[in-house]
């Protein structure tokens, strides 16, 4: 696909944009772009297009693109100020929540919202590198190799920083609202991310 884009085929890049816009928007929101997420993503796709000459042949496009999205988000957040970014991210995440069916138990929905709020607050308290590795690996559902490529870190570094970040999250989250201790499956978004 990249070879087709480099050969001047505009539709090939349009296909890449369509295929990766969703994950790029999630990344921008997760890293704090808030209401500016669409602008960040558009700018990132433009910069990615301009930088295709430096794209390493045979590398995965998604981690490379997400690295650009995260850098664009960081620049946007810095210029807008940290307080506005945190408020915008929280509002955007809440606005993106699926509508809860009427048949759902309100107590379960309230507990899920409380957990999401606690997790967002705990993520905000992590260092930048820990927040990034958790977000790439679990919120953006990238595998270990993609996370390493996106962050520009060796896989061993991803493993060790992810382990430390998850331990810090567990410590910050303490216990859930029902009094049970949190476990890594909750932090990681379920059983499927071991």
C-alpha cells in the first residue's frame, strides 16, 4: 500500500486514512486532545503523508502513524495547557460512551462509570512514559511488538515499563467500590489481554 502511495496513487493513501482514522482518533483522545482530536488526526495524517519518504519499508504503518498522532497530540496539549486538556479528555471520553440500554441495571452502569472515572484519574497521575505504554498496549489494543515500534523502545523495555505502570495503577486504584481489591484483568480491560 505504501509503495502505491509513493508511486503517486492518491486513492491508496485515502484507503490508509479510512483504515486508520478510528484508532488515530482514539489515540488522540486517550492522550488528551479532547475537542481538538479531529484536528490533531488530520494534521497527523498530513505529516505522515509528507514523511512517507522516511517510512521504513516493511515496517507496520499503524504504530508509525500513532507515534505521529501522539506527538501531534502532545504539541496540541502543551499549547492549550494541561488543565484544559484533562477536562477535554474526560468530556470526550464520557461523550463517546455507548448509550446504556434501558434494561441495564443502573447500579451496574453507575459502578462502571465510577471505575472508568477512577481509571482515568489514575492514568493521569502516571508519568508520561507509563501512561503512554498502558494506553498503547491496552486502550489502543496494540500487541507488544506494535507498542514497542510505536514508542521506539525495545520489547524488553515495553515489558518492564508496562509491568511497573500496572503495579502503580493497582496501587493507586486500591480497592473497587464494592470493597474488593483490583486486579490486573480490570486494569487491562478484561481477561483477553494477558
